[in-house]
C-alpha cells in the first residue's frame, strides 16, 4: 500500500510540473489577458459553456465542484450564471489566471490547488449539488475507481455528476488532433506523454516541457466504475470530434448519487 501511495504521489507531482510550465503566459497568449477573457465571459456566459450547458437543470444557487477546472474557462461562466463554484486543480498557474479573470468579471469563485484525490472531505464531503468536469480529465488518474469514489463523496444525496471527457475512441485514432499516440483500445498501459498544450510550442520549447503520465480507459471501464461506486447512471451521450464530425470526439456521462 505504501508503495502504491508513493507511486500515486510521483505521477501527481509529475503532472503538476507539466501543468505549471508557462501555463499563465500560455493562457494569456491563447485566451487573452484576464481582462480580455472576462469581457467574453460577461458578454454571454451561457455560450461560453457551449454544449455542456444542456446538462445543468439550473445554475442559480447551486454548489458546483469543477474538477480539474484549469484556467476557469467553465467555472467563471457558471459563477456569472449564479452558481457557487469551487475549482479543484493541480496547477498554481491555472489558479492565478482563473482568479484574476474572475475578479475582472466580477464573479466569485473558490479555487483549491492540489491533488483531486486528496480533497479535504471534512470540509467538502457531501457539500456539492453537482460535480462537473470536461475536456481530458480521467486519463490523469490511474485508478478510475479511486477517482469515482472521490466524486461520489463530494456530492450531496441526490446530487449529480456531469463527467464529460475525450471519447475512448481517441485511443485508436487521434480524432481530436491532440497529437497523442494511438494504442490498442483495450490497453491498460500507463504511459508518458506530452501535456495537452505542448503542440502549440516551437520544437525547441516543446522539448523542455515536462511530460505527464496517462492511463486511458474504455467506455465499459468508465461506465462500470460509475456504477460500481454507487452512482445511478442517468445517461451516456457521445459527441462528434471538433475536427471531423464523422468520428467520435467526446462523451458525457450523467450520474446521480443515491438519496438513501
């Protein structure tokens, strides 16, 4: 058990180094300064949520845990729509950009920097109406059951998990053009690869970026873990790739925590 915990800390630490490499400046270059980004969020927060908005019954007054919420690109629009949002993310640079953008937008968010698997359950256990994640989260966690247990514990009875992520089809084909290696669909390998934004850097800078450690899952592994850890699966939707609408690119699993 101690060896497993040490390995867990090692890959978490490695992923943190990758997500703190030039992250603040990267967001400024690609999403705009916090003031510029805030103006876009204020102008139309619902549009900034894109298709994820359809999975929320309402926004006003609900407590949302935004898991691996990155630079606040979804948390801030949710807060502007009236939700109480807490972001959990491993990167201090992400926190800085998100909090500066939230302040510029006049939105209030809470941002907890740390390993999602080590969230303080004395403070946050059973606290949230919704746990929400999107855009490449599950592959950072090498034990999907441990991850789902944390999601379950964060929710109130009757609470909802909205788990949107890259489609497992991307194990076979790079349908999202993320420049990640393909592999057997049934592979359980933990592999070292570039972090998501590495492809936007020059070859010289790209070589300096710390690597991440990934574990990619099949559809059945994801669904069975949701069910195995106490959730009632409400729906599982597949969405096309933004690069090729004929190929699967993302999915969304909506699951409820039992009330009894």
